[in-house]
C-alpha cells in the first residue's frame, strides 16, 4: 500500500504521487487523472476518462446497428 501526502500549493491542496505509481498508471507530469467514486465511498484514480468510455460504447452500438449503411457510405 502506498501513502499519498497532501501538500499546500498556493491556496489549493495537492497530492504528491510517487514515481512508481505514476509509472504503473503510465502517466507523467501534465497528464490528467480521473477520480472515480467507488460503491464503497472511496475513489479510484485512473488515466481513462469514464465519460469517454460511455460515449464510445454508444458509438459502437450505433455502428453495429447501421453496419450495412455505413459500409455503403464508405464506398
């Protein structure tokens, strides 16, 4: 288990993430992390936008439904 330390950054509060955690998340300085609330009331940090995943699921559904039409349009 890793411990994260809260630190003052101007008038805000920031979190220092150890290099090992950044490497496992495959992120670097300047990247965006998303805090997703879990059912048990905690949070999960992820580099993947859950909103984007929902939109892609919807797009894939539409593409499956209109597969023949999209195939004709692509010609």
